[in-house]
C-alpha cells in the first residue's frame, strides 16, 4: 500500500506544474479552455494527494513532497516555456529543493 500511496503522491505532484502553466496561459481565467484545464488538473492533483494521505502517508510529509514537486516543476516550466531566467544560483536553489524533497521522503519512516 505504501508504494501505491507514493505513486499517487508523485502523480499529484506532477500535476501541479500543469495547472500552474494553465493558470498563466489562462490570462486571469479570461481564456476559458486554459481555465478549464487549470481547474481540472488542480482538482486531480488534490484528489491524488488526498488518496496518498488516505493510504496513511504522513500528512506533513505528503504535503511537503507535493508542493516541492510542484514548485520544482513550475520553476523548470517557467525556464523552458516562458523564458524565465536560469542563473546558476537559481539552479542551485532548485537543486536544494530537490534534495529537501528526497530528505523528507527518506526520513518519513513509512
């Protein structure tokens, strides 16, 4: 069950950047198609997070990993899709987030 919970959590985290991209592309929910995609992936991301927590992943761990995956994904998407700056120091901090996510997973005790 634990492997399934982590699978749900990773899936939930991977959906985070998709709805964030949709949020930007919707231009303040003015573009209905992008707004709909945003709402769909936001709901799906939270749904899979809820399933992971329901399968006994610690809530704090699940939330930290979920937001971490989403934050890294949104940062990387911003760099590649929206030409946001990718200075070396920014990349180092992205890598620190990844190390933090791994650390939370390793020490979860599940």
